[in-house]
């Protein structure tokens, strides 16, 4: 299926690793040009070289930025568009709140959770969605963990930020639909990334089990018997961001392999 994404400019936040990097690779394979944003400049440069070697005809650009800072995020968007043209697609996959046992939580953890996950998205969405609306077209996809729907003891600040992001996403889809902008959400469940490893470590500390034991127990509870791969999340992201999904907006897609047996 031709997803009709060729030559579009795709901005991926959190694009240096995990789901964000998998999305970048998938979009490049469809003939897009990609700008990656993340904090680690050295890692971004290394990833850019790898992607450029794999996709020599594509434009691969990187911007190192702390997206928890509103002014820095806005400047990074300006820089990305100056180098690569107007942003056609925004995929947000940056930021992760620290996983903390409930007894260890302080108000600072809750503030940090919102900064790391909620505001790191909003600071980019704000200038991008307004630019898209002015041009009359654009697509935004927010990668938001299932912790926003199902509370887990070691992920309460991050889960609260995720829940807020889902509401903001659906609200923006409604607000900007008539101006040609679509906004959707993917809720990955457990996915094989560095973030998953951090979650396993936190749960291991809480339960006294090894990380391998925690993973084995979690996999046993999953209907598909395993976590997702980042590439599987990226495949869904491609479709939702493509013109083939032209009437999909305000959707929140659970991708947890049927682990959450509820209608949401």
C-alpha cells in the first residue's frame, strides 16, 4: 500500500532511541525527510550518521534540545523548519517520568513527571499545531504509555502526565479539525526499549525479584505472550500519520496486545 508520505517533512521527538528511532526509520523507508530531536547531541549525531547511511537519498537532520524548556522547544521548531521546510507530520515520543515506588514519592516527583512527559510534548505541539493550522494541513501523533489509562504503583506521576496528554490530544483534534489538522494517540503497552528496562528494574526493587523474573511474569500475563517491538508501534504510527488514515482523528489506539481487557 502506498501511504502517500513521500517527501513529507517528519519531526520526531525522542528520535534518538526506542520507539522514536523506530518511527524515524519507518518514515525514512517511506521516502520522507526526517528531523530528530532529543537531548543527547552526541547520540543524535551518531544516529543521524547511521540513518543517512541507510537512507542516502533522504534528508536526515538533528536538533539537540531540552524540550522541557518552552523557549528552547519553540526555537528548535523554528530551526527544524528553516532547514527542512514546514513540518507535515509531528511524532512525539520524547520524555519519560522516573519510575518511583509510592512510598518514595514527593511533590517534586509529580512536578518532574509533568515536565518530563506532558510539557515536553506540549512545548513542541504548541508552535507546530499553529503552523499546521495556518497552512491548512498536518498530522500529529503522540506516543503515550498505557499508564495514562491503567494506574501502576511505580508509575503514578508519569501515568498522570500520560492521562493529561490524552485529554489534550483529543481536545486539540477537535479544536483544529476544521483547519486540516489531525491529532491521534498510540498507547503502547510493554515495549522492548530502554524505558522497559527501567520499569523492570523499578518493579524488581519493589518486589524483591530479579528483572528476568519480573519480565517472565509480565510476559506470562500477556495474551500474546511477549512485549511489543518498537517496530510494531512504528508500523501503526506510519498508517495513522498517512493520508490513508485521513478520517482518523481524536483516536486513542491501545497497543498492548490485548493485555488490558476493557473497552477504552
